[in-house]
C-alpha cells in the first residue's frame, strides 16, 4: 500500500476509534477495541495485540490472530527491545533480527510500539506482525503511536 493511501486509511481508522473509545476509560476495553479494529481494517496485519508487564513478566493481553506466546522471555525479542529502549521498533525481516521470538513461523516483519501510561511509564508493548517482509514504515509507526496514546488518554476521545 502506498504511503498516501495508508495515511488516509489510518486517519479514517483513528476517527472511528475516537468515536468507539469514548464509551469507557477502561484500559482493557480500549485495547480490545483498538486491536479488533486495526486487525480487521489493515489487510497486512497478521497478528495484532498487546503485551503488558505483570509481576516483572511480559505477558500477552488482548490480541487478534493466531495463538500467541503467553510470556516473552525477559530482555529477548522485539517487544522487550522496544520497551527497554522506550521507542518504536520496525523490523523488516524478523528472521534477521537478533533474539527474535518466533510465536508463529508465518510472521515475516513486525512493528512494536512501547505503551506509556499517563505518567510516561512504560507498561507494555503494542505488537503487530505481518506475514510479508518489510510491511511497516514510518507512516505505520506514527499512526500506531498516536493510536496507542488513546489507551491511557480518554480525554482525547471526548471522555
């Protein structure tokens, strides 16, 4: 998908999410809604979901797609890298990524956005995989960061 078309699609999705997320400030409900909408609106999203840090472990939360790894080994893989560095990570080829955790062998590329609460503390990661190589770019990164921000900022959705 070209960048202009992708940007316009994300804008429509963002507007839809604003209207859907204004019903509750519950984090889990917001994550579930975001996951479902993105997974079904972006045709190159193979696995779409959240991992949250609980009791020092990075555990799967709400997701759409094939069965996920339930717990990700500490400081291994893309999710922990994004969390530890505090920034979005785009991986064009997961097989070439050091320490890649293969939850499903069909995943080929990935984007991970660290989740930050209202105090700017990281509490997890928004992880999206594609079954095609190099599916994600800076357009995805900017929009997914903006969408992830909505989880802990209900005032952005009119609540």
